[in-house]
């Protein structure tokens, strides 16, 4: 009996004492296992972020392609289309995108908690509210011309921009519905079908826009109408996928009266979400407007516009990572796994640092040639090369801010994020920019 007990105690000791060649951390998980978990988390996020970056780039390309084609009609149509697109982004698209990000929290946590039917209900609720919000925004777009004239813009450009904006009104409603569908699929980790649908839409948009601009009597207005057609086409593709795909069978169970319940609960997340996004996007638009008040405004505005477009394009990468970590954090919190959510945040910060450094280095290396893609003016190209290292630094820091915002959305911390963005951009950022640019005469570099 004693020998048997000795054997049991010896076996127990061997089980408790790890082999000497196996490092074990404080949680009792061996180092190899820990590295494997981190690697699996990194793969999940890259797998999510890659297609999400593609989706955002394809959606952004629709407006960019329209403006590029309009540019072949002359200087006035190009100026009008650019101004109308910027006006539409500030007064419409950014607000709808921000409100839709409330679904990052609601749908993501519901999916993690395996309350699958709630995803479709949250999406219906968001669609209803975004369509209602789009009505006053559409009225603003219809009155683009008087608003621009009131703001002191050129008469001819304001008149043409007003026409362009009116033809873009249908795309406003499509854009809100599109963002809701994207969030429904994103929070279920269904990202490749979205990228394929967006890619098909963008390819067709080239043909649609070319026909509308050059083969119809609409001229530059045809590009705006082409935006509307393409956005609605993208909506219909995603609607068909959600309705017919087996992967959405649990999350889309048809229309429900529950979508009309707890509207204010959604708004408590949607309003701070919109403020979070709009505050940031509007601040960059404001930099371009402030550049017009500097000495030699044509040079300053041209360079700041190049920097803004470059920053916005590069921003799609951390924005994709932001969507990925938002999904991972909300899913894990919904499933009751806060440690897994914490790991997701740690991993995405490391990934964002690596991506930010790589992109920043590329921007610095191409600084002397990048300006030629936008302008043939030697002065513009040289000045842009001077400013580009500042753009690279800004984008590196912005990539960290962007992924942390995704974490905030996954946790439901939108109100805190809105306060932080308000203080960062409007109490610190813009006053510093004005001080450097106009008081210390640093110019566009100060902005």
C-alpha cells in the first residue's frame, strides 16, 4: 500500500513539475503555446483586415474615378466635381459612415454571444435610422449652390457643384444602406464576398461612368449619376448575398418588428460614433481650407490637397486594421473572453506599428517623384517633397490612433472616443496648426 501511494505521489509530482527544456509563463502556458496563440490572432486579424482594406479602397475609388473622368471635360467641371465631392463627404458620407459604426459594437458583441438573430435586427434598426437621417442631408445637398455661395466660393464653380450634388442624392441613401450591410457581414468575419462585390462594382463603374459622361447628354452630371447607380448596384449585390447565402441564414431571418424597439439605445451609440468619425475627417478638410488663407494660396492649397489625398488613401490600411480589431474585440467580449480581446488589441498595435513604419518609409523614399503624379509644376513637386516626411510621420501616428479607435468601437466606448477626438483635434491640433502656420509663418508645413 505504501509503495502504491509513493508511486501516486511521484506521478503527481512529475505532472506538476514541467520538463526543464519547456519554459512556462506565470499562467502555466508554455512559451510555444503562447507564441502559437499570438500567431493565430495575428493571422485572424490580417485575414480580416486585408479584404476590409480592399472594400474601402474600392468604395473610395468610385468617387475618385468619377472625378478623374470629369477632369477630361475641362477645368470648371473638374473643380465643380471636386468641390461637390468634398462637400458631400463632409455633410453626408462621413456622418452616415460614423453612425453605421455603432454596429461594430452591437452586431459584434451579439455575434460573440451567439445571439445570431439580433444581428439582422440591429442592421434593420440602423438602416431605418440612416434612411431617416439621409432625408435632411439630401435637402442640404439640393441646396449646395446657395450654401457654397454663402461661404464665399466662386459663383460658376458653386453653380456647377450644386448640379453635381443634386445628381448624387440617390447615392446618399444607397451609401447608408451599404455601410449597414458591410457591418453585418464584417462582424461575422465574412469579408471576402464583400471585397468581391465591391471589386465588381468598381470595375462596372468605370464603364457606367464613361458612358454617362462621354456618351450621354449629361456631361459632368453623368459622373454623379454614375456614382448613384454603382452604389445602388453594390447594395443589391450584398442584399442578394445576405438573403441567399447559407452563412447568413442564422443572422438574417427576415424583417422584424423588433427593429422598432430600443431606438434610443442605438442612437446612444450611433451619435458618439458619428462624432468620433466626423471630428477626425472634418479636421483634415479644414486644413485644406486654411491653406487657402496662406500667402501663395494656389501653391499651398495644391500641396495640401496632394497630402490630403495621399493621407486618405494610405489611411485605408489602418482603417482596415481598425475594422478587424473592432470585430475581434466585440466578438470576444460578447463571448465573455476579455483576455482574448486584450490579446487582440496588443497584436493589432504591433501590426499597426510595423505597417505604419513600412508605409512611412515608402512615402519618404518616393517624396521626390510622388508630386509628378498630381502636377507638372516644378514648384509644387519640390514643396510636396519637403512636406512628405511630415505626412509620413502623421500617418504613422494616425495608424495607431485608428486601431485604438477600432478597439473603442468594439468595447462600446464611442462617447469616450468622441471626447478624446474633440480635444485632440480641435483643442490641441487645429490651434497648433494655426499658430505654426500663421503666427510663426511656417506655412503649409505648419498645417
